[in-house]
């Protein structure tokens, strides 16, 4: 009786492609370095799309994009950066070289090719560094959303950048009351003010909770990395079609300092601005973003 059931199920599985796709949809841990395992979600079937989350969130921020991309016949890989979400929380390794080596390990172990890298905010750093450090192996397109690229910090040759005093104040606030900082940060992130409330209180609390799962050490060190890493000399290593999307009312990562400059330096780039959109446009502008992503991926 048992063998009959197994044979029947196996026969049905082999002739039902939809069931086969569902059977391959999975979440897993991938070891990228000694004592470091990253939580990875791998859904759908088709050309691979790798989603890299922003600071200090986790892969769950892509909830509305993952579903849409899978439904549009893409294989979607979304993971938690080390120190965030369900991934290991080592004490060190929060520089972009190490973070990008983690990404490269995921790509190699999943044997991915002909894929698109999509980075949000800090995730744009891993996208660019993957091209400069790993020659962009296997990547055929790139997307930078609300990205920190090319350089946030104020220096003599980047006078409009973020002053060191502001970065120091952020670090002090995180050390003093990390959850309180996240609460205020989330409101700016999504453009919440007295007049405008594009997200519910429940969603604000949910995203704050996701951010709270990050280790305090990773939160601080990644804040340093995303502020102080200069990617300007690496933009010419991106030799694939690249889509940049940024909101004009982004108070977290100002568009004039970042994507406008990046678009001028990436040769094969398309730059789309979302009028009045805040930093967290993956939620506030999710329908438009999803359509723009799929149009670009299919182009």
C-alpha cells in the first residue's frame, strides 16, 4: 500500500511542472566563511534575480517584490546580510569587501549565471563592489534603488556630503537607545510626518522590529561602512545595463548626492526618479517599482 502511494506520487510529481517548481522553492543557510552562515530564500523558476536589502533591515523588506517577480517567471534569491535578520552575527566583517565576498559565495554555491543584482540603499554597495572586486561574473544587469552610491561622506572633493558630525550623532544615538533611534529613523525612512502618513502604524512597528533583529555591532559597523566607503572610482567597472531608481523626497539618502551622480558615471544606465517619493519606496511606491523592475528585466 505504502509503495503504491509513493509510486503514484512520484509519477504525478514528474508530470506536473507546477508541483516541481513549488518543490524547489526553499529557504536555507549557506556558509560563506568560517562560522558565518547566511539565511537565503530561493523561490521561483526562470532567470535569477538577487535582492540585497538595505540597512538595517533584512530580506523581509522585499516582501512585495518577491511575490511579483516570482509571478512574472523569475527565480528570486533574497538573503540576510551577515549581522542582520536570521544570519550569523559575527563580531567583524562589516566592510564592503567582506560583505561582497559573502554575496559571491552565495552566487558560486548556488551556481548562478545570467543574473540581475538588485541592491536597495546600502545594498547598492555590494552591487558595485561585486563588479569591481569579482569582475561582475555572471551578472548581466544591475539595479540600484534609493542607493548610497557613489559616496555619502563630506570630504574636500565631496563638499555636499554628510558631515562627520552627523555620522557621529547617529552612532551616539544608536549606542544610547538603539530601538528609539530605529523608531525615529523609520518615520523619516518612509516620509511620515504630520501631514503625510504613507504607512500604517502597524507597518512602522513591523519594520522597526525587523531592524531590531540586527546585532548592535552590525548596525554600527555597517553604518560606518555605508557612510565612509567611496565607490566613485568603481563605477566604470559596471559594464552591464543598469537601472537607477530614486525618490526626489528621500531625506535618508538624498538623490542629488547619490543616484544623480551615479547615473552620470555609469555608462549604460537608465535613471528613473519618483516624484515626492521617500527612501522606503519599495513599499510606498511598490506597484510602480514592481512594474519598472519587470520592464527592465524583460528589456
